[in-house]
């Protein structure tokens, strides 16, 4: 009979985040030796990494940090919400964020090739986590934003899960409270661009075509078409352009108006939602 206890099983599960059955099998094979059991779990897990490459990662978390006018936002994905809310996964995401902050990486490809503070390449961390946790884990996106001031906002869509929406907002002037309120607005209303001029010309042209085709289909008078088309294109801007959106806390004002009244200029933003 293997020389281990229920406490050993619990400890090994906490150390590796491996499943109960896998932990018992590893301890049996290692005859209760904790270090050897960890090695067994890691080897078996690494063998399965390539098999997990095609799996879907639709859960996970976003993490953010802002220091001295530089904000960093990362999205780390896994397969299940069970793993997403686990301490091992959250600690891994923090290591990923810390490395992104320190290295200045602006995309996932660069970040996974970067060394962490302890000298490991981020990809190694992911492979080890894949091995011990038994799920595919990936860094999906990275954003870096700079400005005189950068605020972060993280939102939990489910109280049992880690943050699923993360926002960075870069501003100049004004106060931090207003900047943070705007970050909360971005989380709730998901704008796609900061200002009207940031919308690609082809997108605007396509919206005009759709607006005209819709108006004609509705039988609107020819003379009224220019006004109707312009109104519907402006409606698109109000839905997608941050500065033109109706402010979350006061729908009678635009975000631009609120920022102006606070003496604040919004310079840019980034928004991630897990799996979106």
C-alpha cells in the first residue's frame, strides 16, 4: 500500500492543481514521495499539451495595472470557469501581467517569448500550467497605453469568477474620479473607437450604403434621403464612438461633454472582455 495520507493528496492538489484521480495515481507510482509525484504529474501533463492545442478556450480573466502613466492590460484564457477561478490560474495570470508590465510587451506573441523575473520564458510557464492543470491556457491579448494619467477598471460579470472585463483609459488634466467613471462607462458600453475620425473610411461608407438601402426599402421620399442617411450614420457614431456616446451616469450628456466639464481630455482607451 502506498505510503501517503489524505493530507498528502490535498497538498499535492494544491501544489499542482491536478485532478484527484491523477494525484492519487501519481502518489501510487511515486510510493508517496511528494517530489517524485510532482515530477510524474508534470511529465504526464506535458505529454498531453499538444493534444490540447485544438481545444477551445472561452473562459479566463483579464488583469490590469497602471504605473506612472503607463497602463497594461492582459487577457489570459483557459477552458473552464472552474480553472478560471482557481488560485493557480490567477497566480499565473499575475505573473503574465507582471512580465508584460516589466517588459513593455504590446502583443501576445512578444510576451510569450519574454523571460519572467525568475528567468523562465513565459511560454514555459504556460506549458507547465497546461501540464499540471490539464487545460489549454493561452495569452489571448495584450494592450499597453501611455499618457499623463492612466486609470484601470476591472469588472466581474459573475461574483464567483475573476474579472471578465478590463479597461484602460489614458487622460490629461481633470481628476482621477472622472477618469475612472469614464473607464466604467467603457466597460459597460463597449465603444470601438475614441473619436469619429478614428472610424475607418470604408466603415463609414458602408454605413451610408446600408442607411440608403434601408431608407429606400422603407419607401422614404427621395428628397428626405440625405437627411435620413446622415441621421442614421450619426446614430452609428453615437453607438460606437466613445466621445459621442451618451454618458452612463447622465444620458443627457455625451462623454465628451462630461470630460470637458471636468477639464479632462481623453487620449485613448483599451477594453478586453474574456472571449470576445
